[in-house]
């Protein structure tokens, strides 16, 4: 069972995430050099992934946001420090995406998880109102198979009352693999942003992760 508490991984609180765009990749050959450390962010289309990334780095438009699901079709790499990267993975699960594109995304993501040695953490955005879906579980399974720690951000928590959000957090936490935490998160309300950033910086800069 995942830990339902908003416990934080110890990380350097003073680290400034001065994020800059590095490159986009639609094939493994376009990935930047596999050195240093990077944390990936994954999530279903319209789960609030781009808003979460922008909140974590303190930028309004680093990751593109919009009403149209399935816009992120590439893996986008952002530099957040010397040989440290934040990686925006393609949104998944949008039914209107052509099957060929869906299959290409799956191959790209699977290749990334299996081969990327600099990957040291994964954040998965899950709309708290919808809960875990099959592809969210696939992301967590791939991370677990690669021995990469993961944290689930329960986005749009401000859409529920405090008691309802806590109840959903407990339920979703019970469905998570051991060691995976579920944090209440809302980019507009800044709920959970500081805790999630601690997880991010802890993975990127700490030699030892709990």
C-alpha cells in the first residue's frame, strides 16, 4: 500500500529550479546525453501535468497548457541545474489520438524507462476525481521495474472539499505499489507544491533517497 501521508523526501530547500528548455525528442536517438540526473513527469491528458510542471519550477509557461488533450506528443527535456533535468513525458490515454501515434508514444516511453540510466525519479499526475487508470499503473510499473522511485500528485484537489479530498487520497494510496506516496496537489492553490518540489530536488541532488 502506498503511503497516504504528505511526507517529504529530504532535499535541498535552497535549490533554485531555473528551468530552461533543452530539446524535444520523438525518438531515442534524439535524447540528450544520458548523464547526471533527471526526473520525469508523466500523466494522462488533461490530468494537469503541464500546470504541475509550471508550478514546480515557478514558471507560467514552461510546459504548454491548454484545453485540448493530447497536445504533448514529444518528450521535452528541460535543464534545471548543472547536468540536472526535468523531463515532460507525452500525455497518454486520450481516445481521439490515432492508434499509430498511440503505439509510437508507448514504444518511446517504454524505451525511455528501460534505457535511461540518469532517470532517478518519476512524478505521475492523477486527477483526484478520476483516480488511477490502467496507463497510470503502467507508468508506475515501468518505474518500479527500473528501480526508479515514484510519487503520485493528486491534481485538482481544490475541486473537492477537504474531507472529500482526504478520503480520495486514502483510497488511491491503498491502490499504489509499496513505497509510492500520493500527495494532494493543486497548482492554482499552491497545495502540495512545496512538498512535491522537495521530492523533485531530493531525487535530483541528494545522494541518498529514503
